[in-house]
């Protein structure tokens, strides 16, 4: 999310809210245990995500987390956003609040893989210390091809991207449409017509992450139980104490909806300031997609973290309905 892009009055309101979360988090321990309970159709069985190490085309190790039902019907790869890694985003465990997207997809019969990008979670930075759009998209393509070869499930995976992960997923799908079966974009945002060249020099900043930043995507208080926000902030800080660093973001100038030719679902929260940062941008983007197999879903009353909010079940329903359609 980009707070600097919001109107001043709204920005002040958001800062007050995340300031309250930051104050509460001051005494939290950094450690957080991520235990997983998967609710199947008839039984409930404790399951922790399986960690895989996949080698990128340049030899760098990438961590991929897996959860699967006994007989998967299909595979899906999940990409996290700009600041936080895969498990807090997609496998958050909160007693009494089933908000794990991985668990929900497993319950619907999908083998789920969540990638920690370079510098995130259990994937180390490479020797440069930076991630870039081209590098991130190439890593995603590598992981999608690895899933196709190693999952034991027929067909290519669906590629799902949230926020920054959505534009990375789009770039990967443009460059290797044969590596993915379909594309799902949530919290997608349109860039200005042209991103200026990146002139950043020197070493990466490696700034510490903060509780305020971990809570900033929960913008609509009525949309999320405070217990979920608290759990997310704890898990995010534990998994990502140092903010990853990106450069050469002008490589995202290669994004072109007219180059997206795989079936595409876009999900957007009604109150998401990220997807709305360019007025009319997402409507124009969706209208220019080259694939005729496309669908747009607007979820009312939620914002940039809808699958962790009160609309979790409706989010999953929209996603699974799209994936299960005959093609």
C-alpha cells in the first residue's frame, strides 16, 4: 500500500488507527508460532505447511510453502505483496477466525504453494541485496514450472497475486503464458503512464519493519475483527523484521493488459485505496485485457486485505467459482 498517495484527511484517519495498533503491539514478542489446522470436508487434521527450496535460474534458493489435500484437483501459486511474506499473508492462524487462504483452498481440493520472494520470509536476499520486477517475475515463472513438474497434479498452476504480487504475477503471465493456467489479481493497481527511470544507487536501506506498517492495510474497522489484526501484526513482524528493498521499478513499464492472454479474474475491495489510486484505472485495465475469458468481482465493504476480513468466505467463493468453471 502507498499511504503517500491518499488524500490528507483520509491519511490522517488511517495514521490514527494504525497508531493505536502500534501502541498495542509495543509489548508483543517477536516470535510467533505458525501452527495450521486444515478443516476438510469431513475431518479436521493438524497440518503445518511443507517448506520446499526451489533453485532459481541464477542458482538462488527460493522458499515455497505447500499445503495440499489427499487428492488435489488442481494447483495454485500465491504471491504476497510489497512488505510482508507468504505465511502471514496466506496462512494466518487465529483461533475462532478461519482466515487462512491456504486452508480454505485446501478444503476446496487445491494444492496450494506460496512463494517467499527474495528477501522475504525464509528466502534470503541475493548478493545484490535488492529485488527487481524482472528478477521477481523470472522467479515466479521458475516456481510455476517447478509446481507443474513436481506437484503430481496435471496441468499448470493458477497464479494468484495480491497487491505488489498482482503486478508481478501479471508480468510473469505476460512473459510465460504457457507456465500458468489462469491469472487471479487482487488489490491490483494501475501505474501512471510511465514510471521514470530508477536512479537509486548505494546499498539497500534494510529498514526495520513496524507494527504501524503491518496494520496499515486494515483500513475499514468494521471489516476486520481486532483479533485478526493483532495476530497479523505479530506474525508479519516475526516473519519480516527487515523491510525488503526493490529497485528498477521502471521495469514495470512493461506491464500491458493487452499482453495478458490467459483466463483472468480480478477481485477488488470496494474501499481499497490501492486499487483506486488512479481513478478509473482498474476499469480501463480490465477492459484492455486480451483474454475474452475474464471476470471482475467487486466485494462490498472491504478494502486491501479482503481475504483476511469479514468477506473471507465470499472472497474464497468468488475465487473458487472462477477456478472451477469448465474451460
